């Protein structure tokens, strides 16, 4: 399974943050989670490949 993430930088507080992009949809420019500003610059995109998740067994028998 692959997920598409988009990285932005807030021009108000200079904080960088990532937003998961829904497949096939154009992502509206998000607001900064730190300052709430909507003037954000697109820095780049990243594709993350997720492999299966298995439970971790911590007890030793």
C-alpha cells in the first residue's frame, strides 16, 4: 500500500508540516497547525510505501 504525502512550509511562522493527500484528489492549500495561517508554500511530495503490520510479541516463553 502506498500513501502520498505533501510537505508545506508556513510563511507566517516558518514551520514545516506534512499532509496526507487523498488518492486522485487535488489537495487544497491547508492551514498551518501551529499558527493557523493559510499562506503556505508547497515544498515537495513524498510517497510512503507501507508494508504489512504484525503484532509484536514481547513475552518470552
